[in-house]
């Protein structure tokens, strides 16, 4: 008798995603489940949704569901591979997003870039999930008086016991590169102590960031970085994007200083800045003046 070999329940990227989520969940005494039916994630029964939406909730699943130690739902994670760019899949993804949002279920959509250990030895998925549980611990401490009631949660000021290699103090993804750029400024190799940025939101809800650094009065480096706007209240998307942009910008600055790339004319930066202000709805900005 021939025994059929079944294909893996999770593909390669889903296995990596599960592993990273489980590592965070284990530290928080939480749980991760894969391929959970949408109807079991959100309370669609007697909710007033349409028959089509109800049927969709029966046929669809979320890639990963994270719960707390008592199995209460926390948030969902969807991994978007190349097939998610197909029109039919885009429609299904939007219906799923709409239902999750309607029932106030936090979720993030990720791709392979979220699994890259690029940020101080950390990947974005781990950072998002870790900050979620850090925020819960923060608000629990606030509720019993260990933290002042008017203290806002800010992951960049979380202290670490040093046991987790990616969570070094402060919990600020671009902290090391910001220090490196400051040292370049002090040695007069660049003309700004820290990068500047402008972030807007496009019509699809994606965040768009223009980040720049002046090397001198007549030369600069700039990059354009984007990120899907996530429905994930523990993390401020524009704040994370501004930090991600520092990594892209530093790569460009380093290449210029090594003679591997050319600096840009500030007039070209002004053109792109005008384009951003025209095309995108303003979300945040930060400007560092030249020294």
C-alpha cells in the first residue's frame, strides 16, 4: 500500500511566522494558534452582518490567532505572500479586514520583510507582538498604582533586564543608528545631528515616509519608505516607519561617504517634499536643522 505524503500544514514563511510569534507568546505565558476559522475569532452570531459576510466567516480563516494565558483573544496576524496581490484575493482580504475591524479585533498584515532580523537583532513581527504584551503589562501596573495614572505608554522607554537580545534599552529600533549619525555629525562628515522626516497617508491607508539628511549646504541624501497602516493599537505606525526609514537612509549615507553612491541636490529633495505634501494626508514630521 502506498502512503501519501501530506504537504506541510504551514508553508515556509508561515512556519517562521509561527515560530517568532510563539517565542513572544511563551515569554508572556500566552498562546498561538494557526489557521483559525474567522467565525471562531469574532462573535458573528446574531450580530446583524449580512448572509454573505456570515458565509464568508464560515469559509475563511485567520493565519494566526494570539490569545492570553486564559485563551482570550488578543490579536490576529495575516501573512501576505505573492498570491495576495491577485484581484480576487485582494477582495477577500478586504472583506476579512472589514469584519475584523467591525468587531474591534486588532490585527496586522505582514510580509517577508517583517521577518528580517534587521533592527538591532530584532524583526518587526517580534517587535509588534512584544510591544503588545509590554503595553498590557504597563496598563496592569498602572491600574494597581505602580505606574502614575497619567503616564502614557511608550515602548521606546522600556527598560530591559538584558535577557532578550533584541530588547535592549531603550526599546527603540533605530537607537544605535541615531547614535552613529550623531557621531558622523560630530566629526563633521554630515551636516545634521539626526535625520528629518515627513510622513503622510495615501488613499489606500498606506503610510509614506520621506526621510533626509543634509551632508553639506549643497548636498543631501534622502530615501522614500512605506509601510501598510496596521490596525494594531499598541504600536504607532508612523513612529515605527520613521525608525525603519533611518535604516534605509543610513545605508544611503554610508554608501555616499564610501564613494559608492552620489549625493543628491537639495532641489531634488524639495521636489519630492512638495510631491508628498500634495499627494498624501499629513500624519507626522520631525525636522533637524543643519549645524
